[in-house]
C-alpha cells in the first residue's frame, strides 16, 4: 500500500495568496503568516515577506499543527 506524498510542489502560484497572522501575534511583526492555497499551505516570516515561503501539503501542515498542539513538537527542540 502506498502512502500519499506530503510534499508540496515548488511551482505553487502565490500571486493571489491571502496571508493571515495568528491572533496571538503581538503586533510587532514578529510571527509567521499562513496562506491556504488549495491543496497546499504556505508559511512565511512576517518580518521578511520578500523571502520565498515554505510550502507544505495540507496533510503535512495538519500533522505539524497537530503535533504542536499535542506538545510532541517544540519542547524537545528548546
């Protein structure tokens, strides 16, 4: 049985991306922004929006957020 790829292609069109910040952002432009792009999600640094964002499949993004919410990602990495 094969598993679906969790990688996002590098040719995702970001022209019409609608970026949003976390409601936990302090307003000092010091957090990440996320854009939903169909079957993909993009994440960028709000301090440097000129840099190419990281692209994830929605499955990978869900796994990341779920791991953070459960506490299994973050504390170990200090």
